[in-house]
C-alpha cells in the first residue's frame, strides 16, 4: 500500500508530549526555616500558622486524627479500615480475602477534605483514595468518602502513578523539595526543608537575607533574597493608586511565584517553586480535557489559566489585591473585595445584578462560578467573565444562571430575562467568536471562512493565553512568515507554541528561526527548540553555526528527562530521545516501562507500536494497540494506527473496519477519509470506494489534495 504514507494526517506522534522536568534544588543549608523568619516577621508568622499553606502537609505525629477509630469504609471490591495502633495510624485494605496494613506518614491538607499519604516502600508515598470530609456534620461532612467518585471521571487506583506524591504533589506541599529518585533501584530518597509551604517556598532561601538583617553583609541585592516580590497596587474605583511608602526595589511580579503552584503546569527546571514561573514551567493552555471552549474551568487547573484570560489580570490586578498571602484569607469581606475597583454605587446595586438581597447579589455568584473537585472541594473560576447563558446553551458549557434557576436551560426564558440586562451586560462578541472557533477546532471542524476568522481573532484578542490556545488548536493555520516572526519574538506563551509548529510544517524559514532560539535566554524556549529540531538532519553549514549550541541545549534536555524517569511520561520522553538517536533497544525498554507503569498512556502505546513497525514486528505492535483500545475505545488516532497495522498484515476486513472507525470518530475529517478511500481501492472494495469518493467530493469539492488523489 505504497500511497498510504502520503495521506497520513500526522507525520509523527513521537513529539506530542507534555513533559515534567526536574533538576536539583539549592543547597538545604541556604534555608533557615519559617520559625527563624518569624523572629523578625512576627505578624506574618502568626498569620501563616493559621493558613492552608502551613497545613498543606503535616506529619501525623504532630496532629490528632480521631477519625482513625476503627471505622470501616466499604467499596464494591474492597474494604478499608482506619486504625490507630499505639501512637501510629494505619490504613488496612482488605481485598479478595487478603489484607495489608499501610502506615500513614502525613496528612495532606485539612479543609474541606484531608487526604493521607501511605508508605508503600522504597521511599514511595502514595495518596490514598479514601479521604476524610472535614466539613461540619451539618454541611454533610465528618465522614469518609472516595475522592474518585466524581461525575465524568474514571475511578483511579490509588497505587497508580498519577497518585504518587513524590512526583505529582510534593513540590507544592513542601518547601525546597528534592525528589531524588534513583532509576536503577526505583527508590526515592525525597527530602525537603519543611513539610509544608513555608516562607522560603515563596521568598526563596533566607540565609543571605538573615545575614543582611544581622549586618553580616552589606549592600546585598534585594536584601539578600533571590527576588523582592512586587507589592499590589492600591485600587480605588478602577484607578490604581501609587504606594505612599515609596517605590520598592521590585524585581519580580508576585504572580510569577504564585503560579508555580496555582497553575496546571509542566516543570522545566526545579521543584523549589521560588523561581519565576515563566522560566521554570510551561503552562497548560485551553485544551478540551482541562477547559470548556468559552474558557471556563473544567478539570483542576488551579487558577492561573483562567486568571490570565481576565480583564483583571490585564488591568494590573494581582493575587494579593484579593488574597492575603500569609493567611490565605480574603482581604475584604463579601462584595467589598470587588468594590475596591468597581464603584459600589454602580455595581453593588440591584439595578446592576438584578437580584434581591440574597446569594444572587454576590459578585462571585455570577462572575466567579464554582466547580467542585474531589467530591467536596469547591473552587471558583478566576476568569471573571460576564455571564453569557445563551453562549452556554450553544456550546453546552456551564451556565452560571442555572446554578440557581432550573429554568435557565430554556432559550425562551433566557430571551425573556435578557430585557432586564443593561447595555453593559450585552454579550461579548469577541468572546463568543473565540469560543465558537475554539469549539470547532477541538472537534476538527473547518467551517467556510474559518482561516480568516482565526487570523482576526489572533489580532483582536489581547490575552496571550487565548492566542496561544488558538494557535495550539489549529496547527498549520498561520503562514510561515507569521510563524517565523512569532518564533523570533521575545519569549512568551506564543513562542513555544509557534516553535512546535515546526514538527508539522517543515520549512527552511521556520527551521532557521528555531535554530536561532537555541541561544534564547529562556530555558523553556531552548528546550522547545531542541525538541522540535530533533527529527531534522541539519546541513553542514547549520551544523557549523549551531553545533555548539545544540550540544549545550542537548545536555540541558538530557539532564531534565533523565531526572524524570519516575513518571510514565518521563519514560516516554526518554524513549523518544533514544529513538531519534537510533538507540532502538534503549527506546524499546523505556517505552515498555512507561506502559507497565501506566497501561492507559496512549502516546506510549502508539510509539511502542510504531517502534515494532520499524522492527518489522507488526503483530507485536498490534497486540499493544488492541490493549490500548480497551482504555481508549473512541480514540480515532488509535483506530487509525490499528487500521494501518492490519493493512500491512493484509487483513482487509479489520483494516477497513478500523479505518472507517477512525474516519467517523474524527468527525469525518478529510485526511482520514482519504486514507480509508486508498485502503478500499487497495483491497478492491470498488462499490464502497465509489460511495466514499462521492461523499468526500460532495463535502470537500475544492480540496486540491482530494482531487489529486482521485483524478491522478
């Protein structure tokens, strides 16, 4: 089937990864501990001692857990006992006539739920899936419950890699965390300076600052700290007021620290969390599994992505305008938190919110709708959007009005209510257009004129987060000069997304621009450039000009992925690196280990099967893909790969069945339809091929690729 490659819609899936990177943190000797900080900063220490940050993680020896009184929690396949034995706490799991006791080492969080870390050996701590609801009994709390029993979420075994504390949770629940994983033994020797989020988790190591305060060193930049965090502006009815205490020596916006934990991210450098977010992490953008197409939160995304979409962020509002960073409480009660900026005479009135004095009159009810995670944990959306229930009906996204009004799902009711809205409450047309296009792109729809709409929205949106999300959702959508300009620009959210386009749009101009970014000041940009360049054979002149840079960045890249081998994605990334280097045996080993750790990791299954294809072992690859389809029954790329494997094995019926499934599950994308058509012709299914040809020509009458395939 020699023409099959020419219509393959994905050149390679080997680079379609989101990676977690890690390197060693500063020496623990540079950290002095929160208690030492509090000898001078007494008010801040007192606030912090009552905070969620202080109680982010607590050794069980320091607290009482009266709920460990022998209570039993029944599940369909196992029974859990919560036991106190002498001065220790145990979780006993009974399953299939066997039982095992797991020692509890730490409590994770404290309100509205508390989870527990159990020791499973070799330094590995796992987050147990049965948690304590610490709300009051009147609120439905004071009970054990399963955090996995959420709508739209598959049950997850607590021993799964995604429930591993060392790699998934620790850096945001401790201070100065060091994962310290040994790939040869599979053992963790993780350590930290404080088992909670202490002062130095945000402000950085305090040794030099203490020496400066004691007069041991003079003229220390930033008073001996890595950075001084910017103070929030005072706001008065939408006008920022300058600080009266003078201009501090500001070096870093505080969001660069807060986002380190309050974001859905991939680490690039370290796990100390006191370095700039933009230099150490890659932020996850609007993606279907994380957000709704109108930007509302869906999965746990931890604030940053929604806040970056907001007018508040672009106006200069920052975290501590609303939240006291030391006790985590709001700085003002109720609507006063909003009327710092928004005139209460205009906005805190029934004329504006159209509700009597009840929950509907609270600003957050309409502008910060909440979503519940892990059964009881209510989180507010920080996009501060104006409610648009008609858009919600069109896109099937959460409708804030429906939180209180069941009838809000009725189009007629909404039209009737719209007469009460002021002119300022009219729909945001830019938001609507962006949401509709993003929804289409996620569903692989390309309506007439979408390309022009895409380019206009990139210009009109002022949020880099939204622009980068659009570009990520529409690869090959920008012309090469525009992409090259984005690649060469100052490091931003858009830069790395533009660089990634090189993987699907090989072009000399893009290649040269990406090579130039190997010398970027941003580690994030350098690593993205190296990954995008890996598949390319560079010319002699390019090797002469960029060889030294390539070697330097390759060292950074290898160090990062080798230190992340404790995660299935890290294993997959390492396998891909070895594969591009021609080390097929090493690549095979790492891909097998990745799937062993996470049998549902789709990218590992696809890559392993492709490696078997290269080794002419298609039957082994087919076994891998069929097992993966158990976890991903509706994934069109998986069906496509299975179909092509059957083609190579000359098994016509299952080949056409899977390729047809890929075409249908992809929303009848042209590329998959063309592949199916080629397969039908190859196996002499003439009647079916003629019917599909007619269908494709009807739907895509002017597509040059289709016409070339059919008429040439």
